[in-house]
C-alpha cells in the first residue's frame, strides 16, 4: 500500500446488491417463471440503459470457506439456509445509498421471496486506513 493510499480516506465507488434466498423460484406457480423472468430481465435492461449497471452475476450453491493462519482450514459448503444464501450480486453506480436502495427496491424478485442487501463498495480498505491513521500512543 502506498503512502498516498494510506493517507487518503476511503470513498464510495459503487453499491453492491447481494441477492439472498437462492431458492425463491420454488414457490412460483407452474408456468409463472417465464413471466417473472421477463419482469426481472426488464429491470436489468433499465439498469443497463440508464448506465447504472456495472456488473452482475448469479452464483451457484457450491462454496468453500478458507480460514486459519496460512489458509489451513478449508471447509466445503453450502453453510447456511437457502433463504440466507447469496444467490447473486449486482454492482451498480449510484450517487447515494438512498438511490441504491431505490434501485434495489424496484427488483420484481422481491415479490417472490428474494431479499436484497445493499453494501457500499470502497476505494480502499477502511479498516486498514483507520489502523494506519490512528493516533500514536504516548508513553506514560
């Protein structure tokens, strides 16, 4: 990390929409999936046409958690209930959290059980910035 980066406070670079409930489609009545997917496709088309869509990707259920010193612990998933599992993400460009929330609320998948968590993406790690810029402790 450069000194310039360490001295520059992190700033918002975008907003990440994390979609939860990977099995939301199971509650759909027979034959309704095509109508729902058309609505969701139109939502994505509007995001793209407005220049707000940066990136998006669905996720498979397969996952691994790596932890411990040197990454020694590797545990196969999935790890949590399907209702809480992250089904995919969308990275958007928005001017504020309020705008990002408004965009997320417009996703028609919410009508069928999908949940969305909105997170701010940052230019650099805020935790490292705080650590490197905390006041030096004085000797007593």
